RNA sequence: CGGGGCGUGGCGCAGCCCGGUAGCGCACCUGCUUUGGGAGCAGGGUGUCGGAGGUUCAAAUCCUCUCGCCCCGACCA
C-alpha cells in the first residue's frame, strides 16, 4: 500500500495518558485511538496487526480440529440465570434492558451461549468430541482499565469451547489446545511460558495461563530453576521448609504492652524481634456472615485466593473493624490465635516452626510473647495459604522458585461439568445413558498479544515488529520522490514485492528523509529498503533490518530477490 | 469504591493564586528555499477554555453542581 493513501497519524510527542511502552507506541504509531476509558478504535495499521494475529490463531485452531463460528455479543439474562452467573459475576458484567424491559448483557465470555447451542444440537456420543471457537469483541466492565489494549474494557478475544464424553477425552482436547497455543505464540515471535493458574470467575478444575515474559506485566509468576514447574503466584504452591532441628526452649507466655503498634513492622521494631518471629493473624469474611482466621508468619503474605479456595468460599475479603472486634474481642491490629474461638483457624505451615513467637493478644495495645504451637494454641489445620516468595522451595522437586513478571495472553481451562450440568447439556452414551458433557474452554486476548509483542520488541525509536505479525513486512522508502530515477526504482521494487505476495508499504510521501526515517522506526516494519540518488549512482539500494539495525547494500537489480531471501529465511 | 491529579485549537502545555482583548511549541494550509535521521523564512486558518448554574459591570480565572480522563489504592490487620 501507499503511505500517502493510508491513515497513519503518527505522533512526535508521547501522549500524556500512556504509561507503558506498548500503549505509547501504539498511540504514537497511529495504530489505535481511544474513544472512552478502555475502549479503542483500531486504525488501519493497528488493525492489520490484529488481523495477522487472528489469522495465525485461525490457522492453528483449524489445524487442531476446532471449528470457527460467531456468537452474538448481546446475550439474554435468562441463560446467565440458568448457569447462576447472573448473580455471581458482579459489576464486571455490563447489563442493560431492551425496549421490552428484558434483561440482557454484553458478553464478557460465552460459556452460556455455547452450552445452550450445543445442548440444543448435539445429542449423541457419536457427535463428540467437538471444539468450537470464535474471534469476537467482548466487553468486561473492568474496575480500572489501563495500559491501552493491555487491559481494555472492550477487547477482541478468541474463545474456544470443547465438549467431550469423558475425562480421557477432555484431557486430549486440553492437550491439543495447549499445543496449539504454544504454536500460536511461537509463530507470533513471542517469548512466553505456560504456567499453572487459578481458575477465577470462569470456574473449573484445572488451568494453564500463557504468559509473555515482560517486566511491565501485571502478573507475577514463579518458575522453578530446576524442573519445569511454573505457576502464577495466585496459585504457586510452596514446598514446606524443614523445621529447624532444635527450636529454642519454650519460654513462659507473657503479655506485653505495644501501644499503637499494629503492623508487623511496627511491632517487630518496637519489640526488637525479627518479623519472622511474629505470627500475623488475619480475620477474613465471605460477605455472607462467615468469618475465619488465617495465620501466616510475619514476613509472609496471605494468599487470599488459596485461602478462599481452601475454605470453599465464593468470595473473600478482609474483615471490617466491627467483625474483627466481634470475633476476636479486640480491635484490628492486635488479633492473635491464642484463645481465639468460634471461627475456623487456618495456619500456614511456616507458623508451626516459630518458637517463642509474638502474636496479638486480642486486646487493645497488647501483644503476647513466647507463643508456641501446640502449647498455646492449635489451629484447626495447617495449610499452605501464603504467597510465594522469590527463593521459596519448588513443590515438585528440590529446586528453588524465582519470580518474574508476565502478561497473560492466553488461558486454557478444564471446565468439567460446571455448565453442562447447570444447563443440562447432556448426550446419550453408547450404553444408552444420559451424561453431562465435559467441557474445556480456551481464550486468547488478541489485542493483548499484539501489545505484549511490543513490550518485548521495541527500542527508543519505536516498535520492532516480529515479522509474522508486522502490519507490513517491507517498507520501501524512496528518499526523494521528485527524482524520476529514485521513484522509478522504488515503484519497481514495490511492484515486484507485491506480486510476490509480500505485504509492502511504499513511503511515497514528499517528505524529508529524516522525517520518513523517524516514522519508519516508529511503526517498526521489519525490513526497510532505502532508495536514494547517491546509491543509485552506483546501482545500489540499502536494506536495513529494523531490529538489529543491520544494513545490507545490494545491487538494484537483485534488490527484490535479496529481500525475498531475507523474509523467507 | 477511597485518595490524588488533570480537562484551554489535532497533540503537548502556559495562563487560573491576584477576574479585564485566549497564548506558546509541535501539527495543519499557501508560497519560496531546502532535501540521507522529525528543515528555514514569510503568510494563513484553527478554540462553545469539558458541561450546567451562580457571583460580578466583566469569569478560562472565584463559588456550587455535574461529566470525562489519568495515576495510586482498594491484603500488610
């Protein structure tokens, strides 16, 4: 295409609203424009990237045996009420009424719709397994959209749903998708890792997230340095550390005044005790009148998701002051396990091995010293409920876990029968019995994948697109379009590349060289062919690789051939 | 939802405290010169100062309300 005919409104200055590089460069390179918070228009350049990513996804999904369809974005509440999520999904689900006052929502995901479709149309085991997918715009009314396409409210997502007769089948479907995802992200030129993850609102039994490694990522993942174990910190298990061989002798329990010292840090400093000698007691509640106490070592952090899953609660939050007083008898900041009654007490295993610990006394401005398990208290159970730290032990081997940041671009779930049972998606098996289908679901954030690619591939001057998802593969840049010779050579190369099926952009604008170079670097086309009077005098054009900056000078006559060679390499 | 900040030409901002003709840089349009890393000169267009109400002779500026956007938080007891 010709640059002069394309809408590519590049910006010289950083837009004030952009925080991360991918957002900045997408705005500056004229790929996206914001319409409202978390809602963006894809301009021609940006949409080309989106389509490249989509097509890679399509090819790999089709190769894996999935079938493409397209479901409505607007969904009736009745289906969501059937699955029970109309009540449980929360404010993220954008709801509205039509003119007849019927409730609808804009789909944040499509389990209900696909399950409805399949239960109406698939009845026999002979028709299973089946895997259906779509690439479609979703809407989730995020608390706080940010980072451009990284966390938008409206976004393009590929979502696939598999239906199987039995466990073995769903395992196979899951594995197929897992492999397809690996191929997709490899083809997109991304450094990524598949990690074990929590299943969140979608529900289900087992899942992996596909994380693109990037320091700006919103998720933290723990990877073992020895084996292949990797997990989101929301889920990452921790190998229980061995208890110290000889804990000190147990001293007598003692109450001590700690006026105004509520936080672990304040108490530790005040009593001259390291934080790891403290027991942090957190009172949590589920919003339905249940409360529980969680104990973790002072220098550890509670993993609410682990605790929530362990307690089997639908939601979890820190207890308010009133609840804390009711449950512990003291104000918040001074809660402790000794004498705590009437609510379940879950302790992290690390709490077991603290000898002569410090804990809240459940009284204003008082703490207890020399607290010991089991002499002074016995938790109802010990359970890994803390957040993994860099350097913790791997749960699968003797290795060590290290933390790094990632961007979640894909997620595969084994859903089980959660939706098929609540919505009656059953089939008749060989034995003539009606059974619920076993489901899996598999998502990829298309825009987020593009954004993640920029996070991994950029420099000071702009984006360095990986070839497979670049908006164009080659940029032909004549320095002076007023020169017949230069323009002629550029047009020739442009035509030849086009007819070889290469996505080529011709910068035919009558602009100064420096201006065009700056734009070229910004929009990040992988290969740039520069044609100028000077070079042409010697029959030479330059090919520059965006990422490496490497320049190759080739004879004009061989230019197209050389470029094709570099692309197909 | 809590805290902080910001809405002034397409973009980035100044002006607001202390009310008195709406400005700067970039971008845009015209012409000439220039032409291998965001050119120079000359000329030009561009704004309901986010919106509504109020105070005032007079409001971008002061007051009230409202809408939008950005950042931090919404575990650290």
